[in-house]
C-alpha cells in the first residue's frame, strides 16, 4: 500500500472514529496522520528513500564498445488514456523512450526491443508497445528495427518474455534502459531470469547526494518522490521473498 493511499485511509478512519465513543482516539489518529502527511510532503523523506535506489548503478560507460541489443522497459505510456484518445499519452518516464531513440541512432547495428503490455488488473486490448512504437518511429527509430514484446504485465514478465523473444546468445551485450530508481529491481529480475544485461539508467528524480536532506515547499513533489520510492522498496522486498531476485538490493556486478 502506497503512502498517500494509506494516509487518506487513516484520515477517513479518524473522521469516523470522531463521531463514535472513540472520538479521543480519532483525534489522536488525525493528528498523527497530518504529521505523517507533512513529513511525506515537505521533509527529505522521499529523497532519503530514493537516493540509495538511484545511485545504485552508475551511468553506462560507452568505452566498452557497441552493444548487441538494447531493451527499454515500458512504464511511460498510459494505455487507458491512449486508447480513449486514440493517441499515445506519455504522463511520465518519457526519458526511457528518448534514451532508446538516441541509442538506436548511436548504434545502428544493435537490436532494439520495447517490452510492455498492459499492467491493469482488468486487462484490455490496449498494449503499451503498440502506442510506444509510433512515438519511437517519430523519434527516428525505423519500424523494421523495432521488436515489440506486447504481453508482459510487470517487470518479471518483461524479463521472462523478452528473453524468450530475443534468445540472447552467450557473449552478447545487451543494455537495459529504465528509470534509475527502478534499475536495482530490474537488474535483479533479469539476472535471476538468466539474461545478462548492462544497466542504462535514465529518468532521475533527484539531482544527487546534495539533495539528500533538502526540504521542499511543493508538497506534491515530496509526496510523489515518497510514493515512487516506497513502491520500489516494497517491490524489492516482495520480489526477493518470491524468489524473483537473488538479493534485496541488487548492485553492479563484481568483475
């Protein structure tokens, strides 16, 4: 459960308690909820949770030479809004698409894969890959170079289905493009699936270590960072417990 959802629910519970014989408890819960909301919105909490995730993998070093393939994870396109408006809608993480287009231009012989289906609990015919493909084509990626994986609903299926689709050969070098905060979990999942990839983080949500203890006066920003970080930490714990990653916080491979 994400912080904002939990805090809203606690606030509603406190209001209900205030009209019962547990009014005193309701008032205490309301004060506690307000304090937690303020911490999540204005304190450095979100930064402190995000930094260990975003700094886990360094920027990719191109000096090792051209990769054989490039994979970008879905998560940028809203499939429901795109289907409703018959046009791609990109509400967040657009850097993933921009990075893939740039890498495709830089490495014209690399195979290009976009992996993303529909993450909704109630699945529809809308697939993120289908709406991302025209964006990438408009950014200069030739249609014939694009390999689309349309069936995955989460990062675990991204890894499993993409490996089945491209059948990487021993010794090939593949880049994995996703948001910096999502990279530790993604790398852990791909490694567990037996697909050796190199991290290409993008879409950072904070500038670096200097912002670790920075407060913000824009509550929505703080809440957004806290929510993103909490969701990722919960995902890391859950995937480790399910055996989908080999360690709690995957990091760079040791040479």
